[in-house]
C-alpha cells in the first residue's frame, strides 16, 4: 500500500475512468489489465489510496507507466492472467480492454477468479450512431467511441450491452452495478426489464461500465 495519497494527474480525465474509479473502494488492492499509459492507475492511487498494479501489452505503455513510478509489467491478458493466484486483488479492471482480447469469455472468468470484484467498460456496438453508420454507408462505422478504421483497430470482439449481459448470465456473473455513457459524457444507471437492458439503454449508450462479482 502506498504511504499516502498523491495528487492525481492534471488535465481532463475521461468520464468512463471517473465512473470506474467511483466503483472502487478506498485502500483496496487493484489490478488494471490493459492499463495503457497509467491514467486510471494514477487516478486510483491519488484519489482512493489503492495498492495499484497494472499489466499492459505495449512496451510504450509500460514505459510511460514506469516513468511515473507506477507498478506495471508487460503482459497479455489472454495468456498471463492465469498465472495470478486466486483472490489476489479486491478489484480487477478491464477499462476499454475486453473487446481487444482474443478470448473475452476466458478473460472474464480469469478476472473474477483473481479479483473479488471485476469492473469492465467497453464501447457499445449497439449504439444508434454505430447502427446508422453501418446501415447508411455499408461500411464499418467510425465514431468517437470507435475512432479507428477497421484495418487498424485494436478491437477484435466488439459487442453490444445486450451481448455482454447475455454472456455474463451464461457465466453466472452477478451485475452489481451498470452505467451507460452517452456521446456527450452523460452517465445514467442501466435500466433493466426482466433481466434485460431496455432497448433505449442499448440504443443510446455509447459506452457501458459494469461492476461485477462471482455468482
């Protein structure tokens, strides 16, 4: 555990990262999988005084994290999570990472084996602008939530909010909290009906954030 909280990185922090941070309790153990440049880890250490660790695939991301004094190792979520002991962390986070994994089902199972809770955020492929762009142009959409073109995107398993909840149900995962984020960054609790997200939630949410636990 860090000796004392430190100021979080200056500058604008993405809405989804703030929502993820809000789901994490103070003074807990956190593993951020696919931590990128360490923005979320830095936020959690500064605001929640967590014992924060990270795993990142890119060497550039690892270098950026280490340069800030963050505890981050290079690794692949698809292959390296299995090496962590069960319940080693209070939270395992996949922030905008799940859709870039080769085996998202296995990754979800591993994250909830090594963490008492899991937090997942991802772009919603059921968002209305995505649907409209695909219908109107017949081409893979490019939006603020999906800014890369099909040939250079890191995303290989895009899904909708409804797809994700279906998979969570198959794996016996309990959804403790769900939030949708609109294009302008407005967050709203995920509305459910008979265990399924409302059509509007799946249509209007550009991103989704979920707090999970084992069933």
